[in-house]
């Protein structure tokens, strides 16, 4: 604003000088000369001066001169422009092999001031942005001035910021081992599984200020599944995998890593396993009723996942609610993937349950087994009646007639039990989950001994 007022003052000052120097003084002199020439014939002079055409010509000449002056002065005033160049790169000159600089902005805004044509030319010329020379500065905090290497001297410029506080550190280095993280693994085909990833190096060098290197807890190669081109079972080589340093909280630490990338060899497989589907009824049927048969449109499915997970899965269970059921019913079930399973070949199931009248049958002398006993112990029944039980099976007559003693399992769970005598609940299962199994003896007494 001050600059604008100065320009306006100059403008009117120039106009005053112009009228004084080029109009008032010369015209006065001109009339004096003319008057002296016509001093002997004033009437002739008055005659010409009083002519309309003479006055018009003089007026036009004066108007033209005034116009040229004002136009020139206004051009000088109005031809001053300002334009901001945003986000101009800052280039620092220093020995980056020995030092680390913090606090220096990556970019600055540069305001160019001058005539429009000069600003236009400046914008067309390649620019190296702003520069700051840190040569000769020692480790510590310094106030430095940013400069702009303008090519046109007719322009003024202003940097924002023009001065900054920077801190210079000595650069140190450390050797760090590297691991990997897999990104966007959910984008991989659910039937595929990453078996292993081998990096082409185990260690890298990290460089930076000592206080930052002390924060580095891990260096990881970020293996991004998105960069795998049409992944299939086999070995895929992924190049230029970026490396990132993290602190103990998982935040990125800004340090130099040498090299910046590694290459990874990724082994992809498609492990699968066929397992049966077990339909398990839950709840109590209506009084006097039992399940005669359970049939489904699918008896087996193929599951996909890591081999270590699949080896532990022998079946897929599908539960149906039969509470209060007294007549036949159809169910539509969605299978739930077990933990670690990526895909199931068919996740929908249609089940038909046939209801029959209920009956019971008793199976005698079923041997009691043990589960979850610590390997350092052994167990003994305190009496003969504590080693065997009689089992009552309830269900459809057709189903009961098909089972045998060997298909019934009675057991006690000894988990977390130590040396001494214990009274333990008897539990029963059977091969046919349509039937209900109950032990006539609810508990038995056993003794746990050291081996």
C-alpha cells in the first residue's frame, strides 16, 4: 500500500513538473517571442490569434502532449504486478555424507514483483527454486537465509519464509536386520496362500542423526500383494520392494536406508483338503419325538488355507436348531469358515430333518476313557464301578438299532487336575449325532498319581 501511495505521489509530481517545464514555461516564451516579432504589427498578431482554426490547432497540440505524458506515467504505474509461485523446491548446499539437516522446509512460496512481461518471461525460464548455502556451518542450530536465483534483474522477489532455523547433526550409521510385512493380503485370491517370502538380503545400513537411529526398532520390507501380476501357485519374483524403518510404537522413523529397496522371492501355493460336513442338531425336540434321519444336499466340501491350518481340520460342523420340533422340517444353512480357512468350495447347505417317535435303549459296561491328563501323571479308578458305566441312548428306533457299544464313548476330562483323589463328571458322545446319550452314573472317583 505504501508503495502504491509513493507511485501516485510521483505521478502527480511528474505532472506538475511537466506542465511547468514543457507547457507553461515554453508557451510563455513562445508568446513573448511572437509578441516581439509582431510588436510593430500587433493588429496582425491579434488577427491570427483570434482565428478559430488557430485556437483549435493550438488546443489539439496541447491535448496531444498532455495525453502522451499521462499515458506514459500511467503505464509506469499500472505495469507493476505481483504473482506468487507456490511450492517452489528448496535446495540446500551442504555435505550430505557427513551431516543431517532438520528444520529446513521442502518448499517455499516466491512472490515475483515487476512488469507483467518480465514476470511472464521469468515463469517461462527454468528455475532451480530457492537455495540455501549451509557450507561451513558446524553441528548445532543456525538461522539461515533463503535466496532465489532470479534470471531477470528487472524483477523483485520475496520468499515466504525467507529465514528459517535449522539444526545440523553429524550423520552416523548402523547395521539393522530386516524382516517383512505383507500388505493387502486380503486382495489375494482366497484359494491361494503365501507359503514363504525370501528377501535377497538380511541386513541394511541406516543413516541419520544418532537420536533418530536410537528410535529404530525394526526395518521392514513392505511386500504389497497389489504389485503381484496375476498371481498363481508357484514362485514369483518381486523387485524393488521398499524398506521402511519403524519405532517401538509402529511409527515411521525418517532415516536414510541403504539400499532403499530389496528383491523378494514369494512362494505361493493353493493348499486344499476335502472334509465331511457334520450337521449337528441343537436343542430339545418336542416330548416323545426324536430325529429319524438328517439328510443334506452336500456331504463334503473342499477347504482352502495354509497347510498347517488344514491339517488340524477334519470336518466342518453345521448346527441346526431343533428346539420344540415335532414334525419334519427343511433348513437352509450357511457354513461358517473355521479360523484360518480362506475359502470353502460350497458355503450353502440344504438340510431335511425327518421326525419319528422316540424310544430308548441301554448299553452296559461302557469302558471310561480319560482326556487331557498331564503326561507326568497316571490315573486309577478307585473301584470297578468307577471304571465302567451304563449308557442310555434315546432316539428313533431305526437309528438306535444301528449302533453298537463300540460307537459309544464315555470319558472323563482331567484337565488341570493334579495328584490326589477326584470325583469327576462322566461325559458321553456317540457316532450318530441324531441320538441323545446319557450316562446312568453321573460321576466317578479316580486317583491321580505321579508316574
